[in-house]
C-alpha cells in the first residue's frame, strides 16, 4: 500500500481526460494535477523548450511527494518521457504506448489514423510504436494544430469547432477504420470527430488506455492506495487562470474541484 498521490502533467486541460478515466477506473487513488495552460499549446514549440517545460512540471510534482508520474500529454511523452523515465526512481508513464497497442487491437483493416500536435506527428512516435508491434499496419498521421486552442478556450462544443474539425479531418474520412486521438485534449472533441470520421470508425482515447496501464503498475509494485471512507484530496494546479481551468474541469469531471494558480 502507498497512500501518496499520483502526479499528472499536461500542457493544459487535456490531461483531465486521463484524470477522469483514472477517477472512474481507480476511485481510491488520489491525484495531483498540473496543467501549464499559460504556455499551451506545447505542440508548435521547439523540442528543447517542451523538454524544459516538462522538467519544470515534473519537478513541481516531485515537491508534492507523488508515487508515480503520468505524462497525460502526448507531446511531452514524445519529446521527454524517455529522458525523465531514465532519471527518476518512481514509475513514469506515457500515453503513446498504450494508445498504439489499443489501436492495433481495434483495427481490422490495419489502416490506422493518428491525430496529434505538430510535435507528436513530427516525432512520428505513434507510427514507430505501431509498426514495431505490427509491421504490416499502415499509419496515416495528421497534425491538427487548431484543435488544442479550441479546447483551451472552452470552445470545444462550438460551431467553429465543428467547422475546424470537419475541414481538418475530411481528407482522412473513409481511409482508416481506427483513429488514435493522439493528444489528450482531443477526447473533448470526440463527438465532433466521430461525426466527421463516421460511426463505424473506432476512436482510441490514448488517455483511457493509459489508465489501464496505471492500474497494472500499481498492482505490480504493490503501491495501491488503501481503500478508505475518507474523501480523497485531489489537487489541481494551473499556471494560468484557476477560474478558466475550473470551468472546463468541473464540466468535464462532473464534480466540484479546487484549483490553485502556481508559478513555475
Ligand atoms: N495535451 C497535449 C498532448 O496530448 C498537448 C497539446 C498541446 O499543448 O499542444 O499532446
């Protein structure tokens, strides 16, 4: 047993899609979440800068005495996960491997679409992982740089969002049977993405898949939180406005939360 919290990091509110899955799948675990909304999106930034910011988020989480760190951000996973994982002595999980494995399992035709930020697509991490596990798979990757700003500005259900998603994805519709939502912000756009891709296309939420891996690791290292009747003290931190963060977070998580501003 280990009653320390699990740390989550993201460039902003996207990692909440992973945190929500964790709360659903493992309701006894406590969460410390840091979103760097003041500097989002990370996707268009140079790799070195993303790495630097990611280390700042990691170091912040370490001050909160976390037992595990989850990179609830594909971009940070693509750029910095290997390095951080090698340096820390607690488990560090990324979202790309679980998403890649789930896509292979779900696809019948072997034609898989991957949506991600400019950096995630440039790093080609999903294609590499998917083809390492399943060499015959055909991967069509697409950077969607307009998606994250729609989510961060709480416009992810707007008619502008519908227009942007349609214009970005229409070229991929009909070509793949499975699409990886390779950015943790994208599940907030899921109904619109599903609508454009068609109802027969399977959407893979890399964050949800990651929550299953968290469970496996907690069991493996025997570091589950003990079951208690006491309410858990989830903590959420943002580098931008706590009001804006809380608005999106409470809507997405379906519960009231405390959000604190933090300078990194
Ligand atoms: N949510 C992040 C991801 O999964 C980052 C998006 C961004 O800041 O560009 O890639």
